C-alpha cells in the first residue's frame, strides 16, 4: 500500500562542515569561517572560502561560498520548524536577492511535499513523497 509521507532530512550541520550539530550547539558556535591559501599561485594571504552561520540548536542557517577573488559563488539560507525539520531553503544571488525558494511540508515528522517558488514567490513546481509501509 502506498501512503503519502515524507522523510526527515538529515541535519545539514553534520554534513556541510567538519563539526557535528551537537558539538556546535554545546560550544555555542554561531559562525565558522574557512580561509583558503592559494600558495602555488603566490597568494600568501588568506581568502575567505566559506562562511557558515548556526542557530542555537547548532543547525546551519546560512552558507556563503566565495571564489578566490572574494566573489559570492553560493548563498543559501535555511529555516527549521520546532522539531528541527528543514522547512525552507532560500537561494540568493551575489547581491543577496532571492532567486528561488524551496519549502518542505511535513506530516507526522515526515516530509510529504516540497514546493518550488521563483524569485517572485510564484509556485513553479512541486514534489509529493509517497512511501510504502510493511
């Protein structure tokens, strides 16, 4: 029997950086900045490669990635519900303007739908998650 249901998303904090969500929460880390050195290219000064920001629960709430010229290559923000489910992903351009938003809807702790919105907030696609139970 196929029943609409979703799956809980894995914690982004544990998969995006070297620290686990629990460690980030316990140590009260609010932000991690990664510097990169391009030594072979004669660049001995650090260049910011990535900035990750966290909420009090240790969940990633924002990521910015940069190229060696300091230009934004990736900028995303994340929103979680009270159960820790990732409910909204916001994608921004280099100036911070929203280019796309993805929203996940949960039922009984499982994702049942994901909605995709354009830069004007118009729904342009959605996915429904169906699962089979034993």
